[in-house]
């Protein structure tokens, strides 16, 4: 939209079906989005209008809410779903607080998708070989890129906590500061967009796939969650003596009750399960533990005021609005129904069958399809539409024959 049109308050409308568009570009049948595929209004959030610092021409980005023309939030909007979950907490006098940890890879351009990704050539003329995890000098070869990333974050008002090299080859992680869930989802979206755009300026490719390289750790989007009392700001996961509360236990119980049903919301792509089923600290389970990275739900070591639950299931490819909404909705379900968690899993442990999660997109979609809890928390319209869109993507993947199949199976009698 032109700046003049935006400042005049001209309404921007879009076909409802676009909210269910597949990653390949197609759409599920029209009855999943209203049959007549009428328009939605995109209503900008005044707090989320940003001048884009990497653009040579004056450009701005406005994060919008998708609303029906009658004014209510679209049931298909993931941002709307997150706002609805936050409102359910507020009705109880509570406010969730979250922080996201986003991992990503920085690669050289990859014009031929049949070839593996490669690290870029750094200023030292060499490609990283995988010995730089957590090194203080690990990103020196990419310093011009990261310098512009930091400057872009400052211009967009994205406060960062820590930035580090992760375990993978040319893999990095940022920890965003904790705060309001909607704000953190917006910031996560903006950060991923910034990464992609700045990388292109520097002749690089940023990849947020869950598992872009074989035999290498994948990329997560861990979600740290706590709940505070509106008005006082008191963390309701800790009592006055600093001990865990019943609310804390019930939140974990709700997470355990919902993670398997919601796996397709946290791991939305075929590639997501390459990360979960070949784990490098990416557990595919709903166990919980005190400071044990083998559990899907980890309680980090912290002071009582910072007591929180880390959901380690979502990948970097997850929609931040939907992943945060699903995780918080599960926790609230546990609080409302006073669900008790399993015993904490410490050390090396065997995952019980009832806490194992789906390990393929097909299995995750089947679990979501059967879930009454998902329909109760997110509505039948959203869940059925989401499944329809993701089923098209899965079918598209299964329509292709992979190099592994040609290499290994063609010689079989």
C-alpha cells in the first residue's frame, strides 16, 4: 500500500482463503474458509508499524490483525488465536509471560536445492568446519552481516538478551527478552524477517528450517513461560516461601496433556520431524524435568521469582503466534482443570508410552484430527482448516521421489 493510502486510513482487504494458503501456494477446498471466500480486513496494530532499516527506499512494515468485515477476529488468524488465549488468562486475573530462543543457520547461496547447504566463506577466506560452537570468535567471518543485524534490531526496537554460536555448523541462536506473549510473537516474526532480508544484502542465505543439515543439530524455538498476577506482577509459580505452587504443577500437567495433540502446531512441516526424531537436545516427549535437556518440558535453574517452564518442542520453522498460543493454552487448561503432572524425569530416563509424541507429520495430523481438546481450545474452524492445509503439503511431499529412494532402492530385486 502507498504511504498516502495508509495514512488516510484506507482499508486493506484480502481473501479469507489466504490464511490457509499452503507453503507451495495452493489452497484447500473453499468450504474450509467460508465457501464464498469473502474478504477479511487487515487492521494494523499501531504499536507494530516499523520503518525497515535495510531498505534503500523508504518502506515500512505494519503487522496487522485479520478481522471479519463485521469487526470480530477471524477464526483462521493465528495472531487472533494468541490474543484469545491471553484474554482467557486475563479473565482469571492472570497474565502469561514468555521469551523465545530462536536458532537459525547462515549459509552460502544455494541455487540448486538438490545440493546440500554449505557455510559461507568468511572474511578469512575459509568455510566454518564445525568447531566453533559457543566460541567468542565464531562469527568473526560474518561480522559485517551481524553488525547490520544488530543495527536492524535496534532500529526495530527488538531488545536482545544473548546471541551465540550454537552447536551446528554456522548455526546461531538469539534469546529475546521475556515479556507479553503477543509482543514476543511479533518480535520473533520481525527478527526472522530481518534475518532473511539482511542476509540477502550480504550475499548470504538464512535458513530457519528445523533440520537443514543431516547429522547436525536442528534449529529450535524454545518457549519460556511463566504466569504473573495482574496488578501485583507476582509470579504465581512460586509461593511466598519461594516454593513451587499448585498452579505451577497444574500448568505442567496441562502442557503434558496437550503436547501430543498439539505436536503438528509446534512441528508444522515434514522436515520438522527430522529434528525431533534425530535429537540433539531436541526431545520428542512430554516429560518434565528440573534442568534436564532430555525432557520436552524443562524447568531451568532459577530464582523463585523467575520460575518458569521451557517448552523445548517447537522448531524454528513454527509459526510463533500459533506455537505460543498452543503452549499457553495447554498450560491454562491444566490450571483450570487442576491437572497433576507426572513425576519429574531426572538423569537418563525412558519415555513412557503416554508421554511420547508423534514422530511424523502424518501421525501428528492424525492425532490433531482426533483431538477434542484442540477443537475446544482453538475452535473447529481453525483446526480443520489447518489440517486441510497441512495435508496438502504432506501430499505434495509424498508425490516426489527422493534421492535416497533412487540411490538405495533402485538396485533392489
